[in-house]
C-alpha cells in the first residue's frame, strides 16, 4: 500500500509537470502568467517531470497522504481553471488599414514588426495604451505631437457623457492576472451614440494636453480592479474603427521605441 501511495504521489507530480510543459508549448500561457515567465515555468515543468518519473519508477516507501491530497487539489485547480475560462467572442472588423514597415533604425531588435499604418492617407504610429501613457509622463514634446493608433475597450459613464467623452482602456499585466489593472485615455468624440460600452475599437488620432487635471469619470468596471486614466491628455480621434477582440487582449509588454508593443 505504501508503494502504491508513493507511485500515486509521483504520478501526480508527473502529470502536473507535463501540464505545465504543454501550457508553455501549446497552451494560452497568458491566461495564467505574463509570457516573459515562460522560461521559469518550462524549467519547473522539466524538474517536476523528472522527479515525478523517478518517484513512479522508485516509489517513496513513506508517502505523505496529506501531500498527495495537496498535489491532487493543485491538479484539479489547474484543470478547472483551464476549462472555466470562456472563449473570446470575435467580431469582424469594419475597416482595413495599410501597413507601413518600420523605418530604418526604428526598433532594430524587432525586425519585421509593423511600426506604422496608413489610414485615409495619414500615417499613424502603432502603440499600446500603456506606452502612450508613459510618453505623456516624459519630456518628449516632439513625440506627443505625432499621430498614433491605439486599441482598447470602450467604457462609458454619465460624467464622461456630459463631457462628450468615452474612456478607452486595456488591462496591463506585470506578473499575472491578479495584479492587472486598466490603463487608458479619455477620447473626445462627437458621435458617442456610435460607441457601445464594452466594444473593442482602434482609435486613430492625436493627443491634446489639458490645462487642468481632468475630473474623475467615476468608472466602476468589474473586470478591472484598478483604473488609471491619463489625467493630463485626451485623445482627439480622426477616426474610430470597431475591431475584433485581439487574440491576447491584455498588455504584457511596453517599449520606449518603435516598433512599440501594439
């Protein structure tokens, strides 16, 4: 019986290690952790598989049933969390843009990424909301005068409606989803009826600095524990395009150079 317990203990470790390895290779790793930690998860998975295999081949003669229960609960949590995440809803975009390859010298470490796009004859720099937020905090007036395109989720509130604005937000993740928070900008738009709360959009436009700190829009969003809306600049769009939800809807990376981590 003790040998069976030891074998079960090793088998659970083996399965958890294999699960973690498959998650790194094929799964939606970002559901759990920032992709920059793949190397750490992969190393842990390899060690678990090795230890689990040895434990199955040479079972522990004094297994801990308490430890077995803990390992089994961990496995159940992993599997249930995987099955419990709903599929993302997709909608077809209503507009297309012409890609522009990054100019020579821009983003040399990200060869092949699209740095800019052209919409209605105007060129826009692709950037995510966290990166644009960071630009507004730095002494870079030349960059703030350029045209940008960002993507995010439309959020509305009565205070914003009265100002003729909506908020465009996206979750920023440093480590895992537990530490994520919404970051974004207010968007001044004269056709608010076209924008529904929760809709994914691309905003093409420019930044406008505000002389006074913007008021609290009183946004309360269930899937964003904390919201950081830029209070010194608003986005003034030349065009807003409805898009599909991105395959990975969160921001895991930001850069201070082109091509940005759009």
